[in-house]
DNA sequence: ACGCATTAAATGCAGTTGCATCTTCGGGGG
DNA sequence: CCCCCGAAGATGCAACTGCATTTAATGCGT
């Protein structure tokens, strides 16, 4: 049953921390530099691509993101400002907001994904990330 | 030679992200709630405990932290404000600053470490965190 | 000894985040 | 039909972070 001792746990946590810090820093930097978006923005685009129709309700997006509701709201606002997504009301429930990829959004995601893969290959492959 | 495919890399990254988000959120919350310090503050105390004499130069601290130089400077300022560390000049190099644990700092770290271990045991043991 | 590039640390500033709150809307009771 | 509670999103606010710059001190070359 794994039986992880305390010291072992701390070591694993340090590994996760090291891995996360290195990769997220490199990823954020690369995405910002090459495509003008941050990790959070990319994550949103990624979720929208995964959704079959390319649109989701804010609430559903929030569920699959590691971001508070307010942070997500602002992230989507930035994406909309940059023309990468559109927000539209939902007829069924007028409180809900649909977030939908634009053509520019798909394009940006496609390019950004290449960068993401490259950064992961460079910084995650090298990392042990496992005890 | 591991031969990690692209999809595999992305999956591993998602795992790290999930693990980090869950644990860091719980940890930060627990430390703040129970001891009035955040993760960064705890990390600094932890490094100082690890240092045999209980003191380090800012520059050395910076090297072992996943934090920018400016963020570290402010984190130490908060710790000093709370009386958990003391800053003192270094005679050898008057640009350098020594950061030294106070008795209160040792005490706080000791208690906080218990909380840390508990959170890790609860949230990290459950996580797969490895592909 | 003087100046200049470099290093350690601090600080102004802008950007992102989370919490609490606010607004708007939906869904029951009475 | 009206009222109240809860849900979906947006927003004010304070805290933390990183970047760029500043201040102060070291030391190397002349």
C-alpha cells in the first residue's frame, strides 16, 4: 500500500514543486513571447478545442480549470478583448454565458500548441518528476 | 530511453498541474489559516532550518527558492515584520544581507511543519502524480 | 587612486489571482 | 402572483508576483 513515510512525502512534494516551477515558468514565458497569451489563456483555448462544438458555458469551463471563478471570468475577458473567443448569452438560462472559439482563436491555439509541445519536450522530458 | 510521445508528455503535464494545484491550494490555505503564513514564507523558514546555523545570505536563499529575487525580498520583509526572522548586515560584504531565524521563527516553523506534513499526507498520498 | 562594469538587495509599477460582494436570473413556497 | 433562496457571472479590492530600475558596495583595470 505504498506506505509513504513523511520524509518521502516531503521529497515527492519538492519534486512536484521543482517540476511545476520550471515548466510553468518556461511555458508561460514561451507562450507570452511567441503568441501573446499566458498559460491560463492557453488552457482555456485548449478546453474549448477539446469540447466538440468549440463552445462551453463559463460554469463548465470553470469546472475543468485550476482557476477561481473570478480569475476565469477575467481570463475569458482578455481572450475576448484579443478576439480569440466570443461570449454569447444562452437562451435556455439567461444567467449562463457561452464561450466560443473564433477562427483567430483556433488559429492561435494551433500555433501555441506547437510551442507548448516543444517546451514540454524540453523541460518535462528532462525532469525526473517521479521519485 | 523512455521515448515519451507528445500525447504522453501532455498527459504528464496535466498530472503535474493537477497535483500542484490541489496540494498548493490546500497547503497555502492550511498554513494561512493555522499559522498566518503562506507557502513562500514557510519555504523560507524551511530553508533556514535546513541551514546548519539557521542563517543564510539573501542571495543563497534565492538560489534554492522558486521565487524571483524581488519576491523573495518582500517575503523576507513580511517574515521580519512578523518577527520570525531578522535581517542583519554582513561584515565581509556590506551589500549582502544575512537572514536569521528568531526563536519565534523556529517555533512557528515547527508548528507549521506539522500542518504541512498533514496536508501532504492527505492530498499528495492520494494523488497519482506519476504517469 | 579613479572610474567603470558587476553584484546584492530594495523598490516602483503593472499584471494576475482569490475573496467577498453585487447584479441578474431561475425555481420553488405561500 | 409575489417573495425569498440559490446559482451564474462580473467586479471592487487587497495581496503576491515578476520585470525593470535604483541604490549601494565590490573589485578590476589603468
